[in-house]
């Protein structure tokens, strides 16, 4: 088992000054034998600021549920008319969300190099046996290249549903601003959030969220109850959560949501219900 020891930023910087390269390498060598590695800890105010930016809002479009009653179903704004296609990287054991999009007249593009085909079929399904990542080669394809290969009109509105086990952050950072603005709705399952206290991971994830928030706002947040929450510093961080973003030009009369869970929320697993912690939707 691997352990990380977090140091507050000011202490970590002080240690860096006191230790020359030799003693740094010696100390790391000794600690590594016990599978212990020092890491800089995110400042609470930075993490709190990010959580505040992700506070869900309500607007004139009510939320509806697409997909299954449990895992594989997501809440999205009732503003689907005119969306031409759904892009869904990460093919799981169910494709209920994608199937409902197809039944509503959208072309559905799925991609995953770890499976041979989607778990169900539909005449509007288009499958690519590649992972979505930060480059295009035999195994990977960028989000921009994938959408471009679909031969859709460049002005079409799209919906993105992404669940790729932690690689979502780099995919968002690699996506062009022009493409991001084409996604009217983004539904993402965001992983490893307990590591937000780790400053290097926080820097990656925060940049990805900031990228999304340039053009979209959070309209729903539902923790996946497959995992618990990390409690530290007066904050509660779900390890995995499903967040729905809605493009800002489609939002009217926004206001902060004050009540969770949403009536349409459902548990992902048989584990105890995990509601969104209050620090994600209140000022406390």
C-alpha cells in the first residue's frame, strides 16, 4: 500500500529551502522504502473556492432523468430539442442514457478501446474502438478529432456524457474552446475527488473545472454512493460525483439550489445513500 504525507504549502516550501538536492534525494529514498512520499497539501481556501464555483444553480429549465433508474441514469435540463448528437466516451455494462438519447432522435457516438462493442445496439449508435485522450493514434483519439470524424455540421449542438475513470480532466483540458461551446449539456462522472487535498492533483482538476466553467454552469451534483466522502478541514468531498453542466447562453433566471437531493436522484449502488454534503450548496 502506498502512502502520501501531505505538508502545508508554507512548510513544504520551507523544507525545500532547508534541504539541498542531496538531502532531498536521501530523505525521499528513505521514505520510499516504506512506500511513503511527501506531497504538498492544497490550501483549504483554494479548495473551498473551487467548491463555491461548482455550487449548483436552478434556472427556467427543469431537470429530467435520462437513462436507468440507478447507475447509468443522469439528470439533465429539459432542453434537448435541437441537439443533434450525443458523444459518450467510456462504454459500461449499460447504455441506457445513450439509448434514450437515440430514441429521442440523436445520433449517438460511443468510444472505448477496452470493449468490442456497446452492451446494446441501435441504428443510431456509432462505435469507435478507441480511448478518448490527449492525442490521436492507434489506441487514442482526442475529443476534437472524434467529433470532427463524425461529419456532423459544425454548428450542431451536442451533448457530452463522459465517464472514463479519472482521465476526464486531461480530456477537458485538451478540448478546444470552440468544441466546448458546442456542448449544450455536459454530464461527467468525476473521479478521485478525495485527492483534491493533493496540490498537484488539485491543480489539474481545478484547471479542468475552470475550463468547463468558462462556458457552462453547474446545474446538478449527485455523489456516486459506490464510495464514501473524505472529511477534512471542515469540508466533505465525495470520492466520485456526477455533475451536470448547462451552457450559459441557455440559462435564464438562475438562482442557487438550496435543497438536495433532487427528487429524481437515485442511488447508484446498494450501499447506503450518499447525499451531496452541504458545503457544496451552502455558504457554510
